[in-house]
């Protein structure tokens, strides 16, 4: 009995383990639920992921979904053994997608994607067939190769260019026409940089001929990067020889470099190329594709930046398969274009035109768009100033471009502001907004100081006063016999030079028209002001001789005239021969500050002041020694001391005046103008006071002269007509007593 019970219990356990319907629940034929539903549906992931659970003949079994394999290679398994993993069909069968397609694996599946130039007409897993682009373009009346012939190849096509055309090595780009004769050497305008320009043009022309005559499958003879480096090196050489002699040279250089960059740019491999040499730097961007690029475009160099878009660089004409944009900067070209300006009426203030100078590096913008004269969108070019300056009412920054003839070959060029506006200026940069592309620069317009009524009045009154005092000095030094001598002769001609300089300054300093007359006035001012300092140097030499040499301290008049007038004459003649354009400016009839001619005046002046300081120091030192000697000639020493003091005061006033004069003719303020005018008017008065009124001999002569005039007035109303002998004798004795400097 016990054994029978154990068998029944064991049988029930086996039935439960094998999924037999439990007692009281029934089977499916009796309307009850199956074990399959309990195990496969109620138990989540009974067989694991990527598998299918099934029940058959009382047994639960598992199998992997399509596209998955069991880790142990079993087709059917229980849920407790192994797992199903994805099958990578692309690796198992590399030809599964056929020719011209790429297989992409997915979870439990794969897809086939046709390569460019192929099309799939049988669904996602059919074979891809080649697209005949040439026939499609022909059917749609399109010329995908431009002037070239289209040749279909598996997955693509080639454009074979005829002679005179090229696609720059990109066989799927339209054939563009090349004008290699455009780079002939006859474009070189003059001989100053002709050799270097000819080298550039010859090098680029050879590359152009190689591109236009080679087969479409061949490569260029010289890589674009190498050719670009040679172009910039040759440009540096052309700029290093010095200033370009004419605007034709500048136009020829700019045009040659820009045309060369348009040819070389499409041959560059990188989409962005930067190059920097000793004389130039630049950045060139190239975009290629079947459709024209879009979006913003930003290029930058050390001295400039360009902000535009690719649509502007490409243009509205036929798209050649690439778009080019370049920003080039010339590091020392501004020196050669600093005097080539078109008349700009819009810059005038009250009918007065400002002086202009180039105040940034010259930059060129090069794009593949052949039509850049009237752009649909404005471009912004930011240029860095050559130096930081403070903004003021007398300074204005002007955006300008280099304007040449229509063909740009051997044409004169000049700066023009047409089509360019200044949108923003700081102390270091100016932003130019332009509606065309070319070579650009920032011009600094310097406006002349506004001469107020008060300044004009002070100038006229001061100079008239100075001229009157100088006339009195000239008459005194010429006719006062008691003070005649070498030093009086020096003072006489110093006053003559100063009188002529002040008279010409008053009458002609602002008479800038005609130009020839203005230059003549500037030359006369140069001569007479130098004459003033030459005679002042002679005065220092004479004082030195009077102290050092006891006997024969006089200087022959011939030597005085030779140095006093000969030295200024030689300096003016040499300056006029070397820099003829340096005489006369747009504001004043004086020496130009732009050409360096001003140093032909300030240089000699500085040397004369240095020599005079040396002579004065030696003179004072020797005077101190003589005063401390045992038997000094006090009357003579006191007179030399007075001469020395007046000479030093005269030198200080003249030198100080021209310190302010240097600022006045450059960017002077109203305060500096008043100081210069006052010192200029004080010169004549100072000479008259120091050399005439402070001299006892001269005062006695003035008193005698006035007494004679008074005596003549009295004789008109007197009955006496005879002269007094005693008076004549006293006059002769007084003249004999005062021998002046001739006895020293």
C-alpha cells in the first residue's frame, strides 16, 4: 500500500513538470486554457530576446527570429540555454547588395544603398544600375560639361575639355574658358618693377597653357600651393625694390596678382589656404560641388577682414563647379600710393579740401564672380589703421578703392571713394561697406585748422608790428655810424631776411593757387628763414672771435655774404632738384611733411642752434676768466657780456617759435597757432628792443636825431638862419667819442 502511494505522488510530480493540465482545469478540447498560453504569454521573455516561444506535444520550445543566430548554433532550444544574436549579413556575404551599392547592417536585417551615379530600380535589395548622366542631361537640354564633351563612366561621368578650356583637374566640373594671352608680358607698364612683374606673368601664363592644353585625366604641371607660394615670393621681390614709380606700376601689380589668384585658386587642394610672407599675406577659400555654395563667408588676415556670403562670391552667372574668395594684404604698398587721390568734393569743408594720406594697408578682394562692379549685397571690409590715433574734428577716415581703367592694363590709378562708405571707425579700425570689389584702403583726411577771426586779427597785427620794428632796425643799423662794425652788419642782414620772411609769410602763406606760385612762395620762405638762422650763426661766431681773439676779430663782408646767403641758396636749390613736389601743400605754401623735405629746414636749424649753444658756452666761460683776471678791461667786457645776453635771448625766441611752427603746419591746435603768431610778431620787436632801445649808443643817436628834427622845426619860426658853430663842434666831438663796436 505504501509503495503504491509513492508511485502516485511521483506520477503527479512528473505530470506537473511536463505541463500536463492540472486537475480540475481541463484541456483545450474541454474549453480550458492551455499550458502554452501560460508559459509563453504569461511568463515575459520566456525564451529570451529576439526569439519565438512555442508549445508542441506538451513541450515548450524556443527558436531565434529571422536574421538572428543562436550562440550555440541550436535551431530549437529551451529558454535557459544561450541567446539569439544579430546576423551581420554584410560581412557574411560581401556581394549581397551587388555592384554599385553599399550594404548597411541592421538588427535582424540589412539594407542596400546605391553609390552616387547608380540607381536601384528593384527595391531596397535589388541590384543598382549605372546612371547615364550624359544622356539624362542631354534629354533635359542641359550642358553639364559646359563647352566640353560628356563621357559616361560607371557611377560617374567625365568632362573632356577642348583646347583653351579647363576644369582645373576636377573631371565632373564644367569646362571654363582660359585667356592665357591675358598674362602676356606686354602688360608690364614701366621698367621700375617690369622684370618682377614679367616673371609673375610668365609663370602664371605657363601654368595657364598647361591647363588649357592637357588631357582631362592629367594633372597640372605645378601644384596650386607651390604656384601660389611662388606668386607671393615674386610679389615680395617687386615690392622690396622700393617705391613703385607711378600709378601705372601699382595698377599693373595689383591686376597681375588678382588675375593670378583667380587662376591658381581653383587648383588648391584645401578648402581654406593661408599664406604669409615678408611683404604680403592672404587667405583663400574654395568651395566645390554640383550646386553653388551658400551661407556666410568670413576671411581674415593680420591687417584686414572680409564679411560677405558665398552667393556674392559666386555671382548670378553660370556656376562653373567651384566658388573662390580671397583676401590679400600688401604690407608696404601704401608708401607708393600716398599721393594718388581723385578730387573728392564730398570731403570739402567750406570749400577747403583736406590733405589725404593712406592710413591702412592696401588689401585686395578676389572672387570667382566676374561681375563685381554692382553687387546685389554689400560687403563689409574691416581695415586696421597703421597707427592708433585719437578721434578729433580735424581728422576723418575715408573708405576708398583703387580705381583704374576698364581693362586695368597700364592704366593710371587713383584712390576714389565712390561706392564705399565708412560704417564704423575706432582709434584702431575702420569698417567699410562697399557695393563693389577691388583693392581697398582707409584714407585719413586731415582738415586745416579753422582760422578764427581772432587768430587772423592777431596774425595781421602781430606781423605788421614786427615789420615796422624791423624797418626801424634796418634803418638804424644802416645809417647809425657810431655802431658800425661786423656785428652791426650781421644784425642788418638778419633783420633784412626776417623782414622779407615775415612780409612773404603775411602776403602769400595761404595763396595755394596757382600751384607754381605757391611753390615759389614756399621756396622764398625756405630761403629767407634759413637766412635768418645763418646770420644768427655768424653772430655766435663773431662773439666767439671777439672773446677769444684779442686782435683782428672782424670778419670780411665777402665771407659774411657768402655764408649768410650762399648756404640757404645751396640748400634750397638742392632741395628743389631732389624733391620738387615738396614745395607747397594744399593748405599752406610751405614745405610738405609727406615727402620729408621739411628736414631740409629743420635739419640746418637744429645744427645751427647746437653750434650756437657751443659758442655761447665757450664765450661765457672765457668772459668769466677775463673778469677774474688781474687787469680786466671792464668796459669792453661789459659790452661783450651784453652782446652775449641779447644773442642768447634772440636764439631762444627764434628756436622756440619754430618748435610751435612745426606743430602748426602739421596738426596744430588753436593754442599752438596763437603761440606761433605771437612769437613770430615778437621777433621784430625783440630785435628792436635788444639791439636798439637797450643800447646807449643807439639811444644817443635817436636823441640827437630827434633834437635835430626839433631844431629844424624851431628854425621855421625863428628869425635866425645861421647855424651855431659850437653845436656843430659838439656834435662832431660826440660822434668821435662813440666809435661803437669798431673800436672793440
